[in-house]
C-alpha cells in the first residue's frame, strides 16, 4: 500500500534535494498520483491537480492534515517548482495555453515519474528509477553545480585551483593570492587559506609545524598565511571587509600564537578598496602593513622607516 514515508523515499531515489523529500512533498506526490493511504502503488494515475482543490483538499480528505490557506504558496514555491525542475511534475500539461494567473492552473505527475511510482513495490522499480535518472538527471546535483558556479575560483602558485564560497570577503582573499602575493611575496608559499564556509580550505600542516605555528585551533589563524624561506618572512594576512584588520589586540593574540616561532612575521591588513580602508584607519596597529586590492601595486606602512619588512 502507498504511504507518505515511501513516497518520500521515491522522491529521494529520484534525486530530489532533502527539503523536497519531506512529508509535505511526499503527500503532494501521492495527491498528484491520486493515491490514498489504502491505495496500491500500481493504481497511480496522471491527472490534473490545482494546488488548493487538487492537492491541499486531497491531502485533508485522504490523510487528515488540514494545511492553512496561506500555505498555498509554500506548496507552489517549495514543492511544485522543484518537482517541475526535477521532472517529477508537469505544469499545465492538459492545457499548455492557460494564462499565468488562470484559476485553472494545474500540475500533473510526469509520465516517466508515474512509471517509477507504479512499479515501486515490484522487482522492476530499480530499473525504472535508473531509467528516470538517466533521462532527467539528478536535481540535487544540478543545484550543487549551480552553487559551485557561483563560487570564487582561486589559483595558488603551484597551479592548483580552489573554489571559495561567494562573498566580498573571499573576493579579497582571491586578490591576496593572485595579486598581492606575486607582487610583494613572489617566492612565498601558501601555508594556510581559510574560507567563510570552510575555515581550513587549504592547510599545509607540515609547513605550519616547521614554522612552530600551532594548528590545533584554526580559529586563531589569520585568513591567509604565506611563508618566504628566502627571507624567513611569515606573512600573516587578514582580509578585511566588515571587520578584522590587524588591530593591537589582534597583534598580541598572534604574537602569543607565534611565541615558539623563529620566523619574522609581517602583519598585513588587506582591503578591497579605499572606502573600506577609511572605515578602519584608527583601528590598525602600528608597525603593520596595509594593502588595498583596488590599487594593488602599492603598500601602506604604518609608521617606521621600512616600506615592507618584519615587525621584529
């Protein structure tokens, strides 16, 4: 017999993302197929269903769950839109020429999804599912590709490419690796690169260990760590958007972390532009460096007679 939990399993097998494999989605699938809790899977049919009468009223009658009228948009935007993208449902298949705001707007299970549903409790289920996925793909993978396309690509000195989560902060990190490093640390190698979504996107544990930098608490590391063994310089760089420059407090924290290190540290606050820099001018510690991505060929040194050099 058909059940909501098994309907959820069907949606999962057909590649729907987790939010579209919940109980609301499972009951929507059963409503599209005209199946109640006492129906056999083989009884599934393809029929036109409006959201209110065809799906919400059907769920109330068959499963005793009365969704409020204002959840109509939830069904449309959080279930049916994804069903259409994942080829579970068709939009207005029985009258494709309906205007957008027609009261007769309807949905129906696709023929290929219907075949999977009808064969659910038979030995042919897996073959039908494989055929569906081969023809239509997996919506979860499509969504993942979409998210990946929006990520910020970043290529380190050895040619390896990483993809940072989208956002202004990671755009600055990309500029540090691809614009700052070749200009001001051309011989340095990357020891650490964080990400707003994944703190330790790249970490050279051996390199950090050789520099006596503890790696037990990644939260204390700056956004980017570079090491130039020709000069024995350690670049500790913060990418600054809304917060996070090299303040006196931050310098004290980093010096404590570097207590066992013999490398010469260079503290850098990197900004996307002068507008962001101006917001943090009074916070930045003396004897540190400032780099602005919008003007990448120049550095600002806070005090002292060096343009660029270690703080000790």
